[in-house]
């Protein structure tokens, strides 16, 4: 009569094979990278929406609205700055949608946008603080989600 007990790998006892914590056995470690990528995609979509919404101010007369920036040229040409914000917001929306569809270009676009944003966010102070709050975690989540086994 054959035994229904699973055979362990040579040199490894069955007790050692099943010593993983219950959360890993029930949750599946392969699901965590996908969750990190999904959270990064949601943050990218939210950041994109926040950047697209100011497009409404492009239609406000220049005398009624003048945002303050740390660099005087940006304050003087704030319409151009808002236009750039809309373009970046649309790119973030595209990156978030690409990541949710599991496309490599979405992941790469999210990485590029996060690195560029973290590089130039000091130009846009005080608004650059919001960029740091979104771009930093997005960059970490995208890297950890793509390379879960690597030590970053």
C-alpha cells in the first residue's frame, strides 16, 4: 500500500519545509510585488489628477491669479508652468494605466517621471513638497514591486 504523505526533498525534513509563517502560506509571497505595483499605479493616477486639475487656471485672467514660486521666472510665466504640469499629469495618468495593465512601458515611464520629479522639485517650492510626497513612495514601490528579491 502506498503512502499519501508528500516526499520531502533529499536532505530536508518535511518539518523544515512547512516552517514558514502562516501569512506567507495563505497570502502567497508572489502577490506582494503585484500589490506594490498596484499601489504605485494608484499614487501615479492620483498625482496625475492633481496635476491636471490646475489646467482650469489657464482660463483665469492673469491679474486675478499669480502663484508664488521660489524661482522668479516661473512666477512670471506661470501659464507655461501650468501647461508643463498638465503634460506631466497626463504622462502620470498614462504611466498609472500602463502599470495597471501590466505593461513594461508604464513601469518605465513611472520610474522616469519619479526620478525627474525628485530631481527638479526644489524649483517648484512650495508646491514641490507635494511632488516629493508622491514621487518618493512611487519610486520605491515601483522598484520593490519589480525586483522583490533584490536588496535595494
